[in-house]
C-alpha cells in the first residue's frame, strides 16, 4: 500500500524532529504515534485519499501535536528553524506548515536565532574518533563560549573522562574507533536528565531505530556548522528552561 510504505520511510524523520523539538525521546515518539494513529483512523473513512498524506501533511500534523505541548512564539520559532536546519524542508513548505507569510517566517527565524544565543555557557564533552571532525567540533563549541573538558575516541575513554568532570552537554559520534558505540558510552555514563546529548553521525538509522534515554538530538554527517550550532542552542534552552 502506497501510504503505508511512504509513511514508514518518513517515520524516522518525524521522530528526529519530534525528539529535537521536545528534548525528550519518549515525549517526541508519543507525538509521532498519535499522528500515525490519526492516519490509521482516517484511512477507515470513505473519503480517505492516499495521496493526502505526503511529507508536508505529516509534518504539519506532527507540529500540531507539538503545539499542544508548547505554543509560545519562541517555541514555534525554534521548531521552524529545526524544520529548515535539521529536516531540510524548503522555506515555502515550512510557511505552509505554520500557516505564515514569508515575512512572518523571517521574523520567526530571527526570534529563534536570537533565542539560541541566550543560553548559559557549559562544560562540553566530545566523543569522536576522527581527528579532523573532533577538532572542528572543539572549535565550534569554543566559538559559542563553551569549555571543552575532553575529547574521547572510544566509549571507555568517554566514561573515564565523565568520571573526572561531569559535562553539561555531550557531542557524540555513534561508531567509534575500537568498534564501541557512542550510545553505549552515554548509557554507561548515567548522565542526569538535564544533560543533553547531540549525536553527530553518518549512521542516523542507528539512533532513529532505538529508544534513547534522556534528552538527545541528531545531526547527520556531513553537517553544516550553523545547523549544529542551532541544535546545540536548542538543546541547552530545552534543559535550562525546564
């Protein structure tokens, strides 16, 4: 069935957006499940048209669910930026999702970008086995005013570094040099709920197919530094305003 196949392919991206917008895996996934249930319910109606449920319609339905959790202008603005920066949706599509004009969307993005620079500087841990990328991440973090407390290339190193000084935020790859996983390192660290993790990986399916504890976000390699800055800011705002 076309609709089922199409929606199945889109579910990981709906989850990524919902998890990033809410800052919580369980809450984000629950929003996606409600959207899917709505589609199932509508499919039983005689007026159901398979082609009604394209990417734009599904993201619009999901954002309506997210709006029930937080409908402030600041929250809407950050979600608009996430749709553009992380999900790579065209601005015209984002305007239709939010029901705003071109000028109104531009204002929303200005609000979001200003909001994302208002966070408090933090201690940041990097888990990355590729030297060029870890150096890039370090420079990016420091340009935002954060203190990088260490760079780990394996899960064991990450756990050891975390024992010495707990980070306020973690940037982590998933596949590491010795075959270990960044997700395993995060699990072993037993980070508090107010420490977000931003996964920066070439293997997003490994993140999207699992349930991750605590606030976590996803950036796919190769990444745009400005997009990563936006996600870091959004992650910190979510936990600092909780």
